[in-house]
C-alpha cells in the first residue's frame, strides 16, 4: 500500500502564497502520475494540477499562471506552489497518486489539507 501525506495548508489573505507538499511512502514505487485536486463545499472535486513521471504537466484553466506543480521522482514527492491566491481557491486540497503495482494501476488519495483564502 501507499500512504500520501499532505502538508502546507492554512489560512492566508487574498494575494498571498502557500506551498503544498505531498510525500508518498512505500517501497519500490512506480508512480506514473502525481497531482493535486480540490473540492469546495457543494462542488465536485476538480483537477488542479498533475505531473507525470515523464515531466508532462497539466493545469486547470483557473490556476494557470498562478500555480506551479513540481515533482521529485527520486523522493516520491510533489509540491504545489500557489501564488496570487483568491477566495475562489478556498477548498480542501487532495494529493493523488497513480501507482503501478504488478503491472496494474492503482489510485491513492491523501487525507486532504484545508486552504482558506480570506478577502
């Protein structure tokens, strides 16, 4: 099994910045995708940013130019640098990893970390 531990959430004012981190624990991991999703009350969970093991990145339109995802394949970590935050970014942010185990893909989720942006 894979454990995902998130950190870095908190309360910030509009225009501020936060950096989220996610660490995947386990032995001999083959993680093909790591990314961040978020879910606000009453809304569906949405992709924020994702990174493949080959270096390809994908961002939601609403965060392009403000958020940057970075990944360390050797350490099995992924970070999300969030700049120019606004109240619409308020949500629970979840780390997600897709792992290949014995040639089959499995999805793991972190517990989530709260990000609150005040106006």
